[in-house]
C-alpha cells in the first residue's frame, strides 16, 4: 500500500526523535469520521515521542492536524501512539 502525504509527514517528524527508527510503523485507520494514524515505536522510544508532560506529541498533533485541514473536504486527523509499556 502506498504511503500517503500525511504518513510521510508523520514519518519525517518522528524518525529524528527515535533511537530505534527501524521499529517505527504507522497504521492508518479510517472510521468514517476521522483518519486515525496509529504510531508504533520501540518501547524505549515511547517516552521520547510523548515528551515531558506530553509536549512533543501535542506539537506533532498540531502539525499533522494543521497539514490535513488545509486540504479541501478533508476529514479530521487523529494521531495516536500505541503505548506497549503498560
């Protein structure tokens, strides 16, 4: 399956944050109302992706949602991190 522009944007933003970038996977899900992108990373990289008090993931969400909203007739985007630490 071809990578979308949003997936490519997410990948380019996330890879520099990771110690194990080869473990990165992005799974798109469309539930009718939202485009969801679920990010899976190595367990040791989850904290780096979330950041202190969630600041890093909040910034990522702002960028991705802003990029998607510029498209005509686009659904809202949700960026989720699959947390395997628990």
